[in-house]
C-alpha cells in the first residue's frame, strides 16, 4: 500500500475502547455495482470478523 491517509489510518489502528470496525468497498463486478463490507467486532480479549457482499444495481456497459 502506498502512503496516504488510508495507509496511515490502518497503521495507527488501536482496539482499546473500540466496539467494532468496518471497511466498505464499492466495486463493479460482473456488470454489477456491489458493496463489500468487512467487519470486526471486538469482545474482551477476542474479536470476530465477517464479511458481506450486497449487489446494488446492474451497470450498463460495465464489465470488470
């Protein structure tokens, strides 16, 4: 990852007092706009990760 605000935010991540964290990515995949969400929920001395992909709409002429 190159330098920038997002890299700096990831480098400085701290879980003290954090209940959950999400990374949201909007992507064109197979001609559809999709929303990809990766979530981490924190518990005392542990955490749980999960992800979801939600189709938003078809993109005309968009194929990636």
